C-alpha cells in the first residue's frame, strides 16, 4: 500500500537525520530525563519546546555563521577544530551536547558539560592579529553563547511551530544562561532585551578576517551528497537571511531584494515542517503500534 511505503520512507529518513545530527551515540534510555529526574530543565521548559523543532537546523547554521565574526573565537575554531576534515563529526558532537543538556538526566547533562570544559582547556593559542585566545575565556564563551541563543530564537520565531510570547522568550534566554554559566561564561543575559544589548556590546569586537571568510565559504558549500544539496541550500538561505544586516554586510552575504519573503521563507518553512515530520516518525510509529 502507498501509505505503508510512505511510512517506511519516513522512518528511513528519520533514522538518517538522527544519525546525521547525533551519530550513533545519542542518549540511551537511562540517560534521558524522566519523571524522577527531569534533568536541568524538564518538559515544561521552553528549551524542550524550541529544541525539538526543525527550525533548530536553520538556527544552528546561523549561529555558526554569526560566530565567525569574532576574530579570537574564530582563531580557536580554525586552529583547533577539524570541521573541514570531519564536518559530520563536528555536527554530531554539537548535536549530542545540545541533546544531553536539554533532554538528558542531570547526570548526563553534567557529564556533557564537563567533557566540553575539558576540551576547552586544550584550545588556546595566538590569533593572526597577535592576540592570545583561550576557549576558557569567559568573554569568548559569552560571545558563542549569545550568538547561539539569538540564532535559535530567531529561527524558531520565523519558522518554528507556534510563536513564543515575550515571557517565554525571556524564559528561554534564562534557561540557556544556566548552561552558559556552568561552562564558565561571563554573566549571561537572562532576558531577550539583555541578549540584544549583549550582542550590541560585542559589535565593536567583530570583523570578518581571512579565517572567517574561509569558514563561511565552507559552511555555505560543504561536501554534502548530491541528493542533499538542494535541501542544504534551503537551510543555508534561511540562515543567511536571518543574520543581522550588519553581520551580513561584514561577511559579504548579500540578499537580493524580495528574495527572502518570496522565495526563501516559503521554501525554508516547508523544509522545517518536513524535518519535523521526519523527526516524529518513531513517535508516530509507537502511537500507531502500541505493541512496539
């Protein structure tokens, strides 16, 4: 039957997508949050809602593009990351961290944070402009945190399933701030207004150097399979159009007039809902077949 064939394609797509995001080391049953141990935030948190949405892929790419604008943060990535040689591994590690700190048990979340902190200790050096950098620098941690939170919110506000109220947006910023504080960040913002002020304060420190342009070029055209390039192009366009105007100008990423409302938004919205459809395949299967 056609419905069975579609269901099978959906399951295969779901498994592939989950593998691409977290690899083969996703959270297992005992590591997941539960009624007895809801983790750092629990199912009533805004983080659970935002991070389960397909718009996260657009937000994640936007945050990576945005983060290249700080020369010291970019130097750490360029000199210590293997993103060009192992982009899927980098995506897996990021996906597992977000998943563990959002949906993991308290122990799983704390373990994920400690792993990242240990890695940060080894990431230090000298940027091309002669300034020293360290991934443990609370100021650089704040930059990475602020751009990530702003990107996830921007993507969810435009493409997410349902819109956040102002109070929910503030709650999300505060919840994400808990993770940043545990990683050693400078005092993170606790409201959306504070988040925007934080990003504005960073603007004088931002510029797109050679390392940033190399990273952006890679992010816009990574070595993805031919059959995936169209979908990735839609995610890329959605991420670029969501960047602040000043950031797009610095990165030399122009957006043609009317391209965003007439082309990018409809395509990215359809892509986001397709991702949601795929990601909920296993849940749908269990609902349809209680014996599984």
